[in-house]
């Protein structure tokens, strides 16, 4: 053991931690300015390698900062099921990232391995798949990750190249299930299940026709290239891709992409007069978020946003319709909807009006995914466009058996079609994590099935006007929240100030929380009019500033 630890320590000396910086395993792993990250990424490699030894499974390590600016980067670990690193391991990942001297570093690893019962093994006992997005800093950080993984005796590091975050999660899940797991397999599975779903659509005579004519904003990130690869498997499907990151198209996430579109509610760069009237979709920098929009006024540069909540609603209606069709056969299966405090109040009301069970978690896919997995079918989405549909093994086994049973009677039966639609959705939608590519194909298939235009979809319910603001404060950790991040515990007095602002507005709702991916405090406000939501958010941002010390507000 001591010799193996000594080898880790030797490799670590090439990646000294930057002095005076404390790293936190936030909402989605470690994130920071890329120039500060090599030691953290090296150490995250060690964490992933130990996770692989402990679980006896393939683990993923993704180098990305997703929606953050191009100068940032980050790293996160994908667990054997393809989901986020188990939360039990986050304190170890943090302690290791922050160990300043060699003694602390060695002690942290030794103690953790002892507590977890992990021992070093012979060659090829563990395996970590490493991928990165298109950030320029990705290549050198990849080197640090590979060194960190390989420093752990018995673990192999495999460079998977440039991928979207959801593609890596999907591959990890599939490798551990011994199902096809290459990038080629990903496109094959998505395209064939999409084609199946389209072939099972109703013949909608009276509603607006499906045109397949979508314009996609690739955020100048990895999603654009991967989408065009996916489309090469789907001959005949028309999608125009903008902001693909090519020379002259602008920077990663810079006034483009899902985060920009959802927060600012304005037309992203690269879109203009030719896109008026069209159905548009935006991915984020690593293609794990998806929102839709259409241009409402070129003059005002405004859009009508179809956010994660409305994508969730579309999915929920569709799934519920199929389940209703199978009602007499499946009363015991449970459908659950998972949202966060950012969900627009109108979406929650609408989902509950449809009779669906809606529950809430903290912000972060890691929380939503875990909750959704408790249902037979769990649909989760954050308003910012992160989300997917999870199917339990038990439900899928039941569907497969029913497919065989009904298939032996007749092929045209509506119940059989419902079963086959659900099976196709389970293959199309990424079961490991939210995925803009697979989500986009599912949206397209459902719009086609329902005969909905984007405007019809948008009118399912009317969003309550909302506003989000980022406040830069001296120390975001001075804000401590409770009640699923909807109330502030500290600094004392801030919650009372928020309450008194909210009370001034009819249907007002607001909360603040420190971001887990950016150095900022987020303010969310909802009210009856846009002006009221804007002024409520602004007033609360000023209180945050007074209580926590302002650097800037945007
Ligand atoms: C990550 C997480 C999301 C979360 C978002 C913002 O997204 O995966 O679940 O909603 O960060 O988190 P926060 O408000 O704490 O900054 P992404 O797209 O950046 O990976």
C-alpha cells in the first residue's frame, strides 16, 4: 500500500494546488477558472479511479464547465449507473482537492481507502472513461486527469475524445450493463428509436402538420457537431444548425445557448429575420440542457421561451396518455414529476391540475435524478432545460412482456402502440442524465404525434412572469439557505427583507441561493406582471448586496 501511495504522491508533485483557493464539489462537480484547475482535475482522476476500484465498475470523468464562459472549466465524476458521483463521496473529493501539503494528501487518501475498504489491485482491475468538451483548456486538463487516474495502481484511463457530457454518461451506463456503448452505438440507438416513435404516431388530420423544420442554436459548443453526426443517421430529418463553434460564429456560451436564452429571454446571436416563425431550440455548451423558443419581436429582440418546465409538461402529457391507454392493465405503476424551486408556479399548477404527482428537490440534477428514480416512471426537469425521463427496470420488464402478449393478437391495437411508444421513448431518452440531443428528438416526435405547433405547445399554460439576476458578492457562502433553498437562514434579517418585498406583489414569490457552479448568488422572482417580477428581483438583489456585500449585479 505504502509504495502505491508513494507513486501517487510522486505524480501529484507535477500538479501543485494553487495557494489560497478552496475548491467545492458544487452543483455539478468542481468549476473554476481553467488556469487554476490542473491539481483539482488530477485529484478528481484519483477519486474516479478509487471509485472504479470500489465499485468494480467503469467510471466516467467529464472535463467541462457546461454553461460557464469559455475561460472556465470543470470536472465531474459519473458513477456506474451513468448518474452523478454518489453524494457520500463528495466530502472526500473536496478534502483531496483541498489537501495542501503532502502529509494531508497522503493521509486523506489512506484514511478514505481504509474506511471504504478499498485496496490497490493488479493491472486493469478498474477503468475510467475520460471525455472533454470543446473548451481550449480541455486538452491540458485531460493530461492531468489521465495522470491522476493512472497514478492509482490497477486502474486504466481511456481517452474518449471530445463528447457531450450526456454521451459520456450514456457510455458509462451502457458499459456497466454490457450493452453497446460506443459513440456510433449512441447515434444508432437514438436514431432507430426516434424512427420507431415517428412510425407509431397517430395520423393527425385536423391539427397543424409536422414540418421537421427546426433551427438549433449549438451554443458554439460540442453539441452542434454531435447533432450533425446524429442527423447523418436520420436521413430526411431537417434541422438547421447555427452557432456550431466554427471560426467567426462567436464564443462558447457567449450571448448564445440555453442558459443565455432562458435567463435573458432575448434572441441569441446568429438568429434573425430568416428565423421568424420557426421552431428554434438552444443547447448549452456541453449539450446537457435544452430549451425551445420562437422569435416574438425582431424589433424588441424578444422571444417566447419554452423552458424546461414546458418540455417536462409536454413529456408528462404524452407519457400520461400512453399510461391511460394501458390503464386497465397497469394501475400499480407510479408516474412522478420532479421539479425545483425555479419551476414556474404556473407549470406546477398545470401539472397538478392534470392530476399528476409533483415533488420538489434542491437545485442540481444529482438531486432530481435520485428522486425521479424512486418512481416507475420519473420525469424530472429544471426550468433551465436539464432533464430526462427515467423508467424503472420493473416497469420496462412489464412493458416488454405486454408487448409480446399484445403482439400475438393484433398489430394495430392502440394498446400495443402505447406499449411500443413507451419502449421507444425509454431507448430514445437518455436514462443516465438529461441530454439535449435525445431530448430534442423526443420533443420533435411528440410534437409530431400531437400535431402541435410550437405556439400551440407554448399555450398549454401561461408562465407567470419571472426574472433571474446574478449578484456577485464578496463571499457567496455567507448565504445559507433551508427549505429546499426557498428560505435564507443566514445572514440574519435577509429572509425578513425578502418576505417584505414579496408581500408588496400579488402572486409574488422569490428566493435567493448561492450558485454551485458560478461565483455568484442567484435571485429568482415571480409576480403577476413582468415589470413586477423585474422590480421584485431588483429589490431583493439590493438586499442581498446590503447583507452580503456587493461586487456586481447582472
Ligand atoms: C449545472 C447542474 C444543474 C444546475 C446548474 C446551475 O448545470 O447540472 O443541475 O441547475 O448547474 O446550478 P447553480 O444554480 O448551482 O449554479 P450545467 O449545465 O452548468 O452543468
